C-alpha cells in the first residue's frame, strides 16, 4: 500500500533512485540517511507491506508509525529530483522479499524511474578499501563504464541474497537499469569512511552535484550509532566470511 506524504501524489519525475537497508557495516543505510539529512530531502511516500516485521517506531516528528519503506526526493537541479528509498527492516521470508521487490519495481516502472542503484557493504580484508558497482545488464555496464564508474565483473563472487539483492538484479525485467554499488569493509561495526566514500563515488559517477558537507562524517557517525546493534557480536559478518552469498 502506498501512503502519499506532504501533499504529493507521484514520484516527481525522478529518474534515479538510491536504495538501502541496514546491512554489513550499515554502510548503505547510513549513507542514504546522511544524504537525506544534508540535502533536505522531502518524504513523498511510504510503502506499507504486511510482510514487514510488525514493529511500530517513532518517526522524525515523534509520531508512532507502522513498519514501512520511505521514499524521499532530493532536488538536484531545476525541476529534477533524486529519489531515495530506505527502511529499517525487510520481510523475513524469502517469498515475501520477492513479492515486495516486484511491487517496488512495478511502482518504479509505473512512474518511469529509469535507474535503481542499491548501496551496500561487503566484508573483505581490512586492508582493502574499494568502491565498485555491479550492473544487471550488459548495456548498463557499458553505460556505467562510459561514466567512469569502477565496474566489476567478478564480484561478489558468491552472489547476494535478500531484498536489496533482488532489487539490484531484477531491474531489467521491468525495463529499469539496476545495479549494486558496493563498499568493502571489515563489517564488524559502522564504517563511516566507507559510507562517505560510497556517497562521493555515486555523486561523481552519476553527476548529481549533491551536498556532502564537511560535517557529513559527524552525521554519519550519529546515524550509525542510532542504527547499529548494541551487541558486539556481528553475525552478518560471520555469514559473509563463509563461502555463501552475502546478505544485503
């Protein structure tokens, strides 16, 4: 179900959408939250789905809100907007993740969103600090390479699972160019530098001219403290260090 917000009834003609959920190092989620904050993003819609974990939380206005994914719009030029889509959770059952992914892509298709970029982290050696992007079609790969993006063909070698993985790979089925932009991290805690570098790379590759102010590191740190678990054990990292696909 779509709940339009702040008087909006469409996606404002946005052509590019950035997506993230909490995950490895909370890299993508922290990056998008900081991006929304520093660019005065406006919430234009909430996506409510019965498969989301039944946890109601306080929103930025101090109001109790049901589980949802939030779509926000960031002005990038006169009459043009960048869309961001993020949330605090995803369906737990794989079939429900598939249903929600398809509903999101159908919405993007309906409003003619042409590019969907998932932001994520991937556990790797501590000495390796890289940002790269993996597209879901050969034509989009050529396009990204022409923009100067660091495109990979051999990673993630074991694949990926979860809602974000489905969104980054299913785009071509709906006529949408989709890809996953990945920052490597040790994954044990919130990686502020990786989130910052991921933002800068996206801004450069897509020519968005976004506001990434000097205090972005502080905003990222605060956001990471809010969304990071209090326990020291990092079960996600333990999973991603195995031969299995990493969870996005």
